[in-house]
């Protein structure tokens, strides 16, 4: 029995693993922060082996030398980071919308610890982000992520120069984050703005009333009620946000 080691195949697997690691470990989708390092490494290697074997990914010719291998590895890390950027901006839209609502209704002083990023997160932003994660997995977004990684490997094999990356798609994805965040928060912001106008009129007509004390619980109550009502209609918008994510991936590799 002879054991044959295909060094080119191992090289491709390692390069693909770098792309997958940068695309998945750096994103809040799978919340890998609490997983042991060995489990994360095995998950990334398992995906790399599966995708490399299924797609028959060719080895880059420039990676045969040490300098070429380093350049290819850096390219895979950067490209994986660009894929992760799309996921970050998709979920950052929910965080930004929640943070904006927090500031308007009076929850700006409250914050929670996000278990995925281990940083302070806005109260309603954490709620919207958790809701987005539930919707993401409900629409099989994790399967679409794997298909997106396979699509990127089919169109941009390991070792592809970064000059072929569409920088305009990155800028457009960054701008779409603010558009979607405003669309998510718009119903609550409009209603709270109307409450502020009503409180301003009350302050002018009834100066003996402490409008500041009255407006705080009123804005919280109205904001939360409007958020509860608007959550029922957020489904199509959430799907649009995730569709825009995979459109960004397609533009990035096309």
C-alpha cells in the first residue's frame, strides 16, 4: 500500500481555508466567538476540503514559489475579508437602525454586550440583530453563504490578483447599509418626531407642565408600540437586505 500526497491539492485547500476563515470567522452570522479554536479550525478545514473536492479547484501557478505563495495567501485573506464585509454591512444595518431608534426614544444610555463581537451594542439594535439572525437562518441564509463561497471559488480561483476586484461594489454596499438602516427605523422615527412636535406645542401652550418628564416615558411607550407594529412588516425588507448581500458577492467576483 502506497500513500500518495498531492502537495498541490493540499496547497489549494490551505488557500481556500484562508478565504473561508476570513469570510466566516470575522462575521457575526455564526457567532464563532465562543467556539474553541480547534472547532473553528476543523469547521473551516472541512468546508475547504469539501468545496475544493467538489469544484476541483486548480492550484495557482504563482504559488509554487515562496513569494508567490505569500502573495496568494494575502490575496485570499483580503478577498475573504471583502466577503465578510458584505455580511457585516447587512447586519450592521439592523444595528444602526436600532441605535438610531435608541437615541430617539431615550434608550441611548442603555447598552448590552453582543456575544458575537463581545462589544457593547445598543439595546434595540441587539433585538433587531437577533431578529435578523433568526430570519437569516429561517430563509436558509447559511446555505446561501456556502453556495456563495462555492460561486466565488468557481469565478475567482485561489491566487487571483486583487486587481480584478470591483471596488465600486464595495463602496455601494457600504452606502446601502445606511439606506436599509433608515428604511428599518423610518416608521418609529416618524412617529417619535410627531410626538416631539406635540410636546413642543404643549410646552408653548402649557408652560407649567414639565414636558421633559412627560415626554420621556411617552416617547418610550410610543416608540416601542410602533416598533412592535412595524416588526410585522419587516420581513420583505429583511429579505431584500440579504438579497442585496448576495448581489454584492456576485458583483464582487464577476
